[in-house]
C-alpha cells in the first residue's frame, strides 16, 4: 500500500492535503491555478513510468500511486507509450534507452481508463502517445470514451516516436509519419466536434461520418506536442494544439521554443498562451546518483525559461516502493514557489 509520509516527515509550509482541498479557480489563460489568497499553484504532473516495477510489475499499483498524487494536489499523471519494440535500441536519439526490448509497455489509454475509475479530479495524460501508429477514427473514439468516463480529464501529449520498427509492424509508412501525424490529429478534433463529419486529406478521406460519443471536453481535449519546435511546427500547433512538451530540459532550448510558439499563438489570434509542460534537468550528486533536492532547486530557472507546468518522473529518485510517497510529497512542494 502507498502511504503518505508520517507527520514527523518535513512538509511544505502549507500541507499538501490542505492546498489540494482549497477552492481554486482556473485563470482564463490556463497558465497557472490560484488559491483563494491569490498565490500561484504550479501544475505538477507525476510521470508514472517504471514505478510498477517496485510492485513486482503489477500495473494495478498505479491506482494507489495516482490516488496518492491526487491527494497531494498534483494536477495529473502521465504515461509513456510504445506499441512494440524492435532490437535497434542504439538508434534512440536521446541517450541510452532505459529498458531492454523485451520489457512490457502497457497501452497508456487503457491504463489511464483504469486510473480514471479510481480518481476524481486527477488529470490523465500521455507523455507522449505515438499518434501515427493509431488509426485516427479509432484514436478519436478511444480518447472520447476515456474523456467521457473521466468527466473531461484527458490531456493528450502526442508525438511521432523514433522507432521505424513500430511503424513497419503497424503497417504505417515511416517516411510519411509527419503527414499522417498531422492529419490524424486534425481528424480527431473534427470527429470530436462535428457530426456528421467529412475530411479530404492526402492520406485519409471520408464523408458524412458520425463518431459518438464525443468527448466531455469536445474538440478542446488538450493536445500537447512532444516535437522539436520550429517556426513551421509552431504554426501547426497554434492551429490545433494547446501547448508543447519540450524534448530537452536545457533552458535556452525551452526559451527559444516558447518564444516561437507564443508568437504563433498571437499570429493565430489565440486568446490563450501556450501550455509549456517540461521536465527539470536531473541533477547528479557526488555519489553519482540522481538527487531530488538538487533537481527541485532547478525549478525556478526552468520556469523562468518558459515552463508553466512541471512534469517529474519519480522513478529517477525512488529506490524502493517505500520511497514513492516521500518523493511525491517532496515534489508537491513545487505547487507554491
């Protein structure tokens, strides 16, 4: 069982449970939440990746972990995605791939449905879902079903992935992944909003299609893009998206990407500012191990660079299942900076 730290454990100046229970209001530009006193509450997302391994691989452990995160005031949880794995892990573009090819990858929207049924307010995210591997109509239906079950708590982080083998196995041409990606998301938003719907693209075409139920959030299911930011990408996101998940933690990388996306939002006459959800740079201590306290101290620098939502993967700092609640509690202190 996941238990919150005992009362003797140091806590934030305002207990997480009290912060969580306060009446909050969403600011109109969807950047921060504020409590009744007007203090900013940072949106925190707990990445669940790998934590089930502390429970003999039992994916049901995510229920209690998510409930603990909800109680501590986290905005949401997120899950990563791979449909299949190939053998060429050396092609992973971001360093050493963390798992062997035979490691299990649970389908994230299915697991989030399980979590939705055991939580009330916790938002349910992907970081990121490889959208082109899924037929757009089926993705639209699955996402709408999850959003309906959760009463409007779904937030889709989407990307294209890096592994050609996944595309080959899914029967999707790897070289066309970008075009398929954008059409897939356009179709999802169309089916979430209109019935009947028609679409004429280079990849997909259909006429007078109903896809019901539509999401509780309608076409406003948040779409956060895990892509390298360019001017062209920023323009595309500004038309159909809500924000960005930077693929690097470097402050300059975040700042430059946010500038491009903010400008694109303004040029598209969007009333909101983009959501920038990213990780803090993991800090290594003198023993060569990731250090949570040192990492959390990077928050102000990362927020100054452009993050308005922070996603942290506790797996980097947890050594046993007994550490999980303590790590989550320490992270929750970031809600109020």
